């Protein structure tokens, strides 16, 4: 019989007196697979394919990477689900789902709390850093040359220690903690299960690492990682379990389906935006525009509820610490009181175009550097740490030279002071080398402070700033930000891009005044420039406009901000895509956009489907035949069911690989064949035990192997089907809008002839060279070297997929080797 699911982890094999079942366990959970490794494993396990060639009818193949698995947004319509619905219909109907709203409240409060702790952590680390560095840089009140060697060594050493700490958390604890996390969250909500993306360890590495990376002086922001942290909190709290820790509360099982979990992850991401900028409405719009692929009215209300309490939480903590503190989020720009005139709108549109061009250049340079990074550094831990060290030293050297040798002392008398008692406070100006009562160091004020303070200085400084100062701020900061995004530290792009845009906006606004004698608000143009550049980089429009309106407290900016962001996006799209989409494409993640690739409108389902290379299952297969099928087809995640298991018979249903593994774990054969109910298939804390038989071994006897299993009760009896002649746009719409994982292709007699998975519809390239000649080359994804015309639908996956559990687990393929004693 089967062992208890809580058995301890085993490696290699399990031995039973009557039967040995060996499990391939040569891949450790922390190993990294290259696409070529994946392809070699696939070829070795699918040797029955003739030369690895594609089905004759297939004309287009996917270049997406094999090892991304899909989420199940559609419920399995089987007898178990119908019985569960019948039982629930007999209970008193709940008018109010209090559990759901309590979870949304808890997610919002926890996200706000996390944001507050991150903010205070950065503030405390930066406080001590600037205290020690400042003591060595201070000169007499009359001004003088700033010391160089001693403060530079102190500054560089502290930055180096902080950046290495951040990199170590990424390299040695959780690689997914690198970057902003927004592309990963976007892919997850699109229906792609990315390994460990919403895992507790990722949250700890991300939230802790961002403290060190921001405080180290690297040009990165905390807002992107805060969005990812909120998504992890949403996904973890809602399920009430952890597969890694084998912890299960047991009272949140109704929210463990991928569709329900999607809501809470979305709410967490929106709560992260609300906590970062104090913008709950902007958080909801961000979820709609940037990360959410599925939306409805109920989600809008629930996500807004969660985002509101996230913003409330961080404001509550701030008020408790300082009753006079303004209501804001993690980032406080202060109230921008500038105004604009109608005749300025054409100049705003031109500013948006400039921002789009700057953003396009930024994205292209970053992608080029990322490709070089992937080629030479790859996943080598030593090289990744060394890269962080070198970039941090470059940042420290450039910034220190600018602030200690290339600065000017400017008068404080015309500074716009907003919210502090002294214009020489830590949040606004630095006076190194200048008269501390009447002057300030212009370069140190821009570079030797948090990026938030830099932006606030630009927004509220209404006196004329020197053009050279603005250019010297923009140029090095631009290239350092391009270089930094993508290294092995948690880092966001929002604040660095806003700072770059603020410089562009001030140069533009001051130029309008000096050249045409226009009466304009420099602070307003700094805000508009910030919106233009950020929109040019990430291609956000509506959500960014609302976020900046809420963050600056000026609702009159709605028209110019909308014009600027829309223009920046349109101009940027003429050259390339947004930075997040470009990184997703570079990794060949099978993200399904809102529309099909151009040039494929006349294709049909037969052109992209994968012909059935696995035998169909009958209603009552033996345990041995199930094990043999799982061995022969280790990458298949779903199997066709017909009455007698013949492909010539009519389709009866579809059963997931996960369901077969659960049936084996639960011993559902013989007299127990129809004993399981709906609760047995709800994801639990032991999901990784179920999905990793090579580590948590099955133990079966010879008698068990000859027993029959009844699949008719557990299979999906109503899978979505199309015919081979169905137009590809209709196929794409079905898969994209319904969130389908598998789409079965049938003949007019309802006989199964192929399967279309998510991956069949992304990164398509033509198998026939003639098709390439008649299709625009830029519409075709570059063929990945690992693709050798093997079937690539999502029901064929490989080792590095996430578990079918909460996202905190993992899935690796098992290889059964049956030997009779």
C-alpha cells in the first residue's frame, strides 16, 4: 500500500519486498538547467519521435522555453465538482463572503506594514552612512575644498558592504529576488507558473535585499520590489499553507485554486503600489493596465479595498511616529502647487515625445547589456557577485568625484522649502565644501541623498538651476541606471526614471523660459518630465498619471499628464516595447498578449497544434499502465481519455497528470477506485510530496500494479474543443480570454487528433521556410537554439516548472523504472 504523504524525504529509490520502483533524482532543487540541457533530456526521454520532427500538419512552432508550466484557471468539470456543488447548494446561502474580505484586509495591512518597515530600515541605514561620511567631508563654515581620499574610502567601503549583502541574498538565497519582480508577477497573473515567484523565501530575500541595495547608493528604487512583495503576501496569506514548511491551517481551502489565488496576488500587487506612493486608485489602475490579464467588476472592488487598507496602514504608522507627518505612502514627493496654461499643452506633448525617445534608448541599451550579461556571466555565482562589486565601485567613484570636485556652491535664499524646518535638513540639501548658512553643494544635493529626496528637490525648487548641473546629473545617472537594472540585487526602476525625467523636465521648462520668455512653473515641468521618461521606459499611461496625481496631491495635472504619458508610449512603441515586456521576450517566457502575432490571421488550429504522440487512456486503466505512461511521457501534463483507450474513438475527457499522481498516492484502485472526493484534490501543504515522487517515493506491490483505476469519476468530462479548421484568431481568443491550459483539437466525428497549449501560441516561428519569406521578419520570434522541432505545447514541460501547489513548491520530472522481482 501507499506510504503516508508526510514521509521523510528520500533520494535515489525506495525498496519494497515485492516491487522496486526507482525514481530519477539526479537534479537538485537548486540546480540551474540551460535550455540545451533541457533539450537533451527531452530528446533522451522521447526517443520514439522520428528525428524529433514536428507533426506533418504543424506549420508554426513555439520558441518559448520548455520549462515554464501553466496555471489551471479553469476548474476541472468532473463528478467530484458536481457533487461538491450539490452539497453546497443544500447549505444556507451566504450573502457575504466574510473570509474573502478579511483576507483582503489582512493582505492590505501586512503589505503596508512591510512597506513601512522597509522604508524605516533604509532610512536608518542611510542615516548612519551619511553621518559617518559627512563627518569626514565637512569643512569650515566659510567653505573650502572637500577632502577626498578618506571620505571616498569610507563611502566606497560602506556601499560595497551593503551591495554585497544585497547580492548575496539574491545569489545564495533566492535568485528570483533580483530586479523589480514586476515581469514575474505579470507572467504569473497571465497564467504562467514561475518557480518560486510567490514563495516566502523570495519575500524575505526581496524585502531584506532592497534595504541594502537602495542604501548602497546604486541607482535603484524600492517601489518595484514592493509590488512584488505585496504579490507574495497576497498569494501566501490567501492559501493558508506552505508546501515547503508542510504547514496547513486547513480553513482556507476554498481559495487554493489558481483562479482564486490570482485575485489575491493581484490585490497584493495593487496594495504594493498603494503603499509605495500612497495611491490606492493608482494601484488598482496599475493592476489593470500593467500586470492583470483577467479582470471583472468584482475584482475592481476587492482590489481597491485591499489597496486602500495598505495605504491606510503605512499612513497610520507614519502618523503614530510623527503626528504632523503628511499623509503619503512610502515615497513622499510633497504637494506640488504648480499650475499650467492651455497654450502649454502642445509643449507638453513635445515633452512626452522626448520622454518616449529617452525611454526607447534606455530600453535598447539595457537589453543589449542584458544579452551580454547572459552570455558571459550567466548563472555563475562568483561572476554575479563580482559584477555587483564592480558596478558599485563605478557608481561610488563617479558620484564621489562629481560631489567633491565638480560641484558649485549655490545660494539657499531662493530654495523652495516644503515640509521641513530647515533647508539644510537631510532630506533636501548638502553643504559639503560650501558656507553652511548661505550656500549648498549642488551636486551633493542631487547625488548624496535618497532618490526620493532628489526628486523632491527637483519638484519644489522654483529657482533657476544651472543647465550644466542638470546635464551632469542626467548623463551619468542615465548610464549607471541602464547598467544597474539587471544585476543580482533587488532593484526597481520607478524612482530612478522619475529622477532622470525630472532633470529632463527642468531643462525643458527652463529652456522655454529662457528662449521664449514663457512664464512656466519649473517644478511642474520637472513632474511632467518625470512622467514622460518613466512612461517611455515602462509604457504605462493611465495608472502612471493617477499615481503621480495622488503622490503630488495636484489633481489639476490630469490633462497634461495624460497627454504626456500617451505621447511617450506612442513614440516609444515606434522603436521597441516596454522594458518589462522586452525582458519577458528575452527569456522566451510564453506570455500571451492581448492579440495574436501579426501575420497569423489566416492560420488554423492545425497549423499550431501538437499531434497526439501519447496513447489515450481508457476509462479503467491498470496501475501499471498509468506508471508506464508517466514514465514514457514525463513532460505531458494532461492525457486524453477515450472509452477503450483508442485514438480512433470519440473523446470522452481529459485528465491532468496531477490527478493521476494523487490517485496513485491515495491508492484509488480496486475497491477504493471511486472512494475519493473533491477535498482530496484540493491543494494542501503536502503538494510537493505528491508532485515529486522521485524524492518522496511511492511504494507499490505487484498486486497493486495489476489493479484497475476508474478515471470516469475524476477526469474533466467537458474539455474545451475545436476542430482542425478553426481559425487561429478564434483559438487564441479562447485560450487567452478563458485562461485555458489545454485546448483539444478533434475531428468532425469528435475523435481527438491534437492538443493546443499556451506555448503553442507564443514566440511562434515558421517550420516551413516558405512561410518565413511571406511573413514580416520582425513578427517572428528568433528561433531558440534549444528548439529542435519537438512538440512544445504546455502539456509538455520540463524540470524547472513550479509545483502544482501554492507557488511556494516546485515540480521536477520523475522517471519510473519498473523491474519485476
